[in-house]
C-alpha cells in the first residue's frame, strides 16, 4: 500500500490499481488486435488520480495513448515521467497553449480553421514538425468542425509540411451505457458514425487520410463493434464503472461518534429526520466538502458492520449521520463504506449516483482534494 500523504481524519478513497490493470487487460482482450486503446485520464482520471492511473496503465503495456482535457493535465503527466502519447481532447483556446503542448510532446486537438492556422504558426516558430488530431462534429454539439470545414482545415494543414494530421475523431453524445445515466442510443450513435465515415471519405477525396480514426468511448467500443475503427477511447470501463469490469475506487470512513436518541429526536441541519423509535446514530466525518452529494440526505446508504445503514438527516459539509440501529455491535472507530464492498454487501458508484440524481462520472470526479487517495497495488 502506498499512502499519497499522511492523513489523520479517517476519510479516504482506496484506488485499486491492480483492478484497473485487470480492466485494461480485459478491455484489450475484447477489442480487435489492430484497434489501439486511448485510456481517458482526464478530470484527474475521473477522480482516481491521473498520475497513479497513468503509471499503472503504462506498466501493463496494453495502452497506446492517454487522453486528457487540457495542456495542464498533460504537463502533469509528463512531469511525472509518463512517456505514452497524450491527446489533449479539450479545446485549446487560448491558442498560445499550442506552444506548451508542443514543448511537452502533447498532441492537440484542432477543432477550427482558426486553431489550425495558429498551430501551423507554432510549428513554423519551433521549426519542427508537430502533429494533431482534427475533431469532426457529428451530433455532440460541443467542439468540432462540420465535415466541410474539416476538409478545408485538413487541406490547409496538409499543405503545411510541418503539421501532421495524424488523427481524426468524433464524439458520441448518446453512448452512456448502462449505469452511466442512460443506455446507449444505438440508432443515434450509428447515425453519428455514418456522418463521421462520410466526412472521412470527403477528407480522403481531398487527399487527407489520417492514420488514426476514432469515435468510440467505453459503451460504443463494447457494444457497437462497427464504431471501433483504428482506436477506441475508454474511460468508464477501465475505472470499473461499467458492468463487467472491476470497480477501482472505494470510498471509506469511520464512525467517530455514537449515541442512542429517543423516539421523536431530530437529526442534522433543518431537522429533516425525526426518529420514529429509539435510534442508534453513528456520526461519520464525511460531507459535501468531500464531494459526497448533499442530495444523499435521507436517501443514501453506507455499509457498517457489513449491513446497509440509511443516511439520516441532511448531509452537512463535513459530517453525516447513519441509522446504526441494526448494527448493535457498532463501535467508534469501525469502518464505514460509501462506495465499495464490506462483507457480502457492496455499494457501486452507480447506486450512489442514482440516489443523488447524477451519473457515476460525476460521483467519482466530484471527490475533492480533501479526500486522500490511497493506492493499492494488488
Ligand atoms: C472525447 C472523449 N472520449 C472518450 C471519453 C470516455 O468516455 P467513457 O468514460 O464513457 O468511456 C470521454 C469522456 O467523457 C471523452 O470526453
């Protein structure tokens, strides 16, 4: 076990890097040999710790690329010694960041003619070749060029011998997958894929044939084989937030205070919970400042003594209360699990997300810097 840093408050997240590596191998086995894998580690690896996850990924040698959302995220990986190719998936405005991206060997996304011109300028200034992936809009409505604009941009770039259009990609808007808030919309996703293929044909006709064509996230790669193309970009599955993969992150704390309150006693801010019977109440030092949603007030559950205990009253900034009546043996210092397994019971991030009215991506990404990540290697 490697501790990220010393901590005293007994609230922490365990990141099972061995499970992450197993997930990577499992994902690799399910893809054709010729399909490359870009592991998405943006948003601090969905809250799991980008550097540790990238290092673990680098060791298993089944990942070809990493994906981040900003130059800053990419630089942090380079400074930690990560050598894998890194694609910056986000928009690079202001375009000065192209220079930093090139200096740190990060591959930027070009999503407009304007940004293409600025990248060409950077290449001229550096006097060396830079490569990029161009982003094509097919139904996400976020960043990306229409197929016609993509042809104009790629042509402009390919005329400049210092810029290599190494990849072209699009992004599916309705490929959440089970547990991710909504199931994949096959018809919509296949229509996006058709639009993308048409755009690629237009590019080829204009003499631009990027080697890496990609579109699929976890759900699309697993469930729509036609979308795999040259490279797939999983995040969710690798963190075990997709069915069939091992959960990687557990969120834990301990009982710090225990009391029995009489029938009629109220609990927490706003007195939103009133005991209907004498109730054993456990106070746990975790709250919304840790990223545990306040929407779990009087809704969520946690595991104590191997049993599910209801969150009672409002979740406050630093603490919450559990109904521990069903665990008569509970003691101060006992472990409490919010995400993960205890005995025969397990709470998945997807369950917490559903109770909080959100998606697992947000549940793990929302965990704040106040929650130390403890990395487990096996
Ligand atoms: C451009 C891009 N590709 C791939 C992914 C990974 O998606 P998933 O976590 O559903 O596999 C994301 C995540 O949001 C993304 O923004």
